[in-house]
């Protein structure tokens, strides 16, 4: 490694081989180009695929068994160094693949230079990222399922706890808390399906595609696939090195899931406020104020709200990277990783936070019931009562709206109205009016499939258990 007149260091080449470059790399170019700072997290997949690759090279007679054994021993040592945190990255390690090969050659000697036979970094990196996506998508599906279970348990604990349901954040119609929590269960059930799909998209082995056209050796890709847990090999070498759909699919699933969690976070922020007072969040997922001793801040719930756009941005950014990108490998593709990694880290933390908060939230039955017993939320039921007596719904809607207006103007409750006053609004209003206003009637009347009546919520709980059992 000689110096040069410009004062830049001459880039080292792997195994001290001859370089085609007369000029050294500009240090800023090296910083721009280097990915080892973030792609080092791929090392377990890189080591695993290199092991499988070395084995395949020997099995197909491309390298000797002796060389294979030397490579495997060297990879074992490199793996131990990486696992123990003893591995020393160098400034001129461009990426994790080159760092591992550089170290392998130091540890095992020149035989290290045989590992890259019939392999390019293009199929190598696609393989690492596919393995990573498959693993994290499967893990996400599991974490989503754990949250589904937590929601289901919470729904069962609060089966008949009334609360107001909202539209436009205005009290609309009462529902049971179980019903509301199960709404998230079904969102997450769809998320889980999306992660399972994403994992399936990462199930074709790119390795063996070489730089783009295939390799000059009769490799055994099927054997490699089996060893690395892929169910099949990619059909087309050009597609194999260009493809990052599995990363997009993970990110798309993560973006939708994080968006769902942001809605849960938003509701937990509202519900845990003094104004709502519907629940208290567990201490483990809240923090105090540095100034105001009485405060208990729902930071985790707030962050559930705010992290989602970040995950969505990663999806959007990778779409941007891939947009109009000519085939095959381009260095642009290196920009898949930070988006993917940050989305994985963010989503996994958000799922843990959502689970912790739902498991530990203490709901206030009285407070929710009081909010749900506001008679105004029975307005639709009163209109439907008129419909049952033959009034057209649109007319009934107007009649009850007039009644509500009078009640608000006069500062009265709907149940205060006398039969005579009611009759002034509509002949049919007096019949059954006060029964309709009786608490609980509005909930139990929602008997349509998927509605909040207990009989329907019980159906839903059974369906939810089945969804979890048939995952
Ligand atoms: N660090 C590179 C990446 O993440 C590895 C592949 C490099 N391939 C190449 N032809 N320069 O994409």
C-alpha cells in the first residue's frame, strides 16, 4: 500500500492483488460509496451464504475439498470475531462482503481468494437482503400475531364495557370496548397476511446469478437454495440481481402496519388524557415531565403516531430508488438498506410498544359508561324507532334533529320531554320513546353481523380465536 503524490492513500486491493486504477480513491468518494457502516448487520447472512457457497463449490468439483475445509475454518473464525464484536473493520472496507473476504484471506491465507469463484457481489448482496427480509417479515408476522392475542385478551376482559364510538371525534353511537379493540385485531390480521406475503416474496434464491448473466461454472443452485432455506431459485439471472421487490413488499407491509399502530397510538393519547379519562397507561410505557411533577406523559403512544410516516417515507424512498432504474445492478441499489433497516427497527419497537400499552392499560369502566350514556348518542336509535312505525328514514332524521336542537337550545335532556311535547314534533314519537332512551338499549340493538351487540361481539371473538388458530 504505497502513498501517492496527492497525499491520498492508494486503495488497497483484496489479497494484495493488482488494481486497475492508477489513481487512489478520493476520501469523500470512499465515504459516499462505503456501506459497511450499515450493511454490517448483514454479516450472519453473508457468512451463512458463504459457507453454503464454499460447500457447493467443492461438491460440484469447482474447488477442492481441502480448499473448502480451509475456507470453512476461516469463515468460522471470522464469524466468531463478528459475533464477539472483536472483528476490526478497516477504513477501506467498502462493504460487509469485502470486509469478510478481506479478513478471511488474512485468517486463511490465499485460499480466501477462492471463495468468490462463481459469485458476484451482485447476487451475493441480493441473497443477503432476501434472507434478511424473509427473516424480519416472518418475525414481524409473529410480533403482529402476539399483538393480536393481546388485543383479543383485552377484548375478552372488557367484553360489555360501554364506551362512546366516535365519528369526526364527536360522540356518535355507543359501542363496547371489546368491539373497538377488536377493530384493531382485524387490521392486524390483514397486516399479518401482508408480512407472510412479503416473506414469500423473498423465497427465491438470487445466488448463482453472478454479476447478471449467470456464471461460467455448473453450479448447484437448487442445493444452495435448500441449504439456505429458500424454496426455489430465481428463474432469471437478470431479474435476480435487479430485484428488490421483497424489500418493497416488506416496507409496504410495514408502512400499512405502522399506520394502523399510529391510529391506536392516537386513541391511547386521547383516552389517557384527563379530558377523556378512559384509561391509564402502564408506568412502564409512560414517562414523567422534567418540570411538572404530576405529569404522566403517553410518550410511547405519541411515538406510535409519529413513527408511522417515517416508515411510509422509507417505502416511498425505495420506490424512488428503483424508479426508472435500468437493469441490472446499479449502485443505487445499495440505498435499499438504510431504509429497510430503519423500517425494521422502527416497526419492531412500535409493535412492542403497542403490545405493552394494551396489555397494561387500565380502563375506567364508570368514566367510559358515563360518556356513553349521553342521551344524544341515541338520536339514531330514536330515528330508527320512527322508521319502525312507518316513517321514512330521511323524515325521521329531520324530526329527531329538530328535537335535539330544541333540547340543546333549552339545556334539557331528551328524556325530559313530555309526550305532548314529543307529539308536537311527530305523532309517532311518543310510542316507545322513553324505552329507547333506556341505557344499554342502543348497544344491544346493534344486532347486524359485525355490529356491537354482545351476541355479535361473541361471534367476533370466536372468529378471532379461529383466525389465530389457523395462522
Ligand atoms: N455494497 C453493495 C450493495 O449494497 C454490494 C454490491 C456491490 N456490487 C457492485 N457491483 N459494486 O449494493
